[in-house]
C-alpha cells in the first residue's frame, strides 16, 4: 500500500496513522508478555534453546528484554497496518453504466379521452398532464398547458432532441432533460394533435 505524500495528507489520514503508531505500541506490549509466557508454558523455548546451542553468538540476544519487545512491536505493527489497510480501503469504482443510443415516443392527444400511444422506443413509462380553461371569446374549454413526462427504459446518451407537432404554430419546449427522463411542455392547445418526441446522443 503506497504511502501518501505530505501534499495529500488530510486530518483523518493523520489521525489514522497516529492510531496505527499507538496500536503498534499497545499490541506490541501485549504480544511481548503473552508470547513469552505462552512459549514458556508450552515449552517452545526448549526448541529455541536447542537452536541457540548451535548459534552461541546469538544466544545473548534472545534472553534480553528488547528482543521480545521488538518481536511484539513487529507483530503489533503488522496487525495495525493490516487494520489500516482494511478500514482505509476505498470502495471500488462502479462499472460504467450502459447507455442506449436514444428513445422516441409518438402519441395522439384526444379531446375528452386519454392520450393514445402510437409508437415508442426505449420508453419505460409515460403520462400526460394537461390544464384546461374556458376561452373568454368562444366559451369553449381548451387546453392551456400540457406536460408530457417520459421515463426511459434504458438511460440514453442525452444531448439532442427533436420535438414535432402536427398542429401548425404549436410550440413544444423541453422543461427537464436527463439521460433517464424528460419533460416536454407546451402552452398551446394540443387537442387532436399528434406529438412526436425523439431523443439521442447523436444529431437528429
């Protein structure tokens, strides 16, 4: 695990490495005493004694306190570094999401009826919300605002759009557009009108 440079140090990083140093000393002290007593109880030190008989020059080292303390610190450092590695591991990057080339929807907005779907491609769900009002001159109830909500089945490469309406002069505009959904609206009366919406990451 590469060590971070001073330029990339953070407060949490400094705390983590200080905790590592403290844990090394604590674990080292515990390992020192326990390993030494365990070796004496299980008579593992007999094996060490036999080995030292063949290495007389190293014998004084193994009977000194600092040997066992160094051994404990080594165990503590190894354990602390593995703990830091586990707790400080960054989450794996998510795999890139598959994006479809585009989507399309063609509907007929009918008077006093639900809109009729004519065709669609890569569309999971759609619905239309309309607001009506009475015309001041004719007294006829007309649409004054229409919003078409579309959710794509597979996220698309958002970028380009083509908005078409069979009624001359009617204006459609995009009110929200992401690679997962889109909202298209109009302030014109779209009754008995065919609306065709196309979206793509490439020019249309």
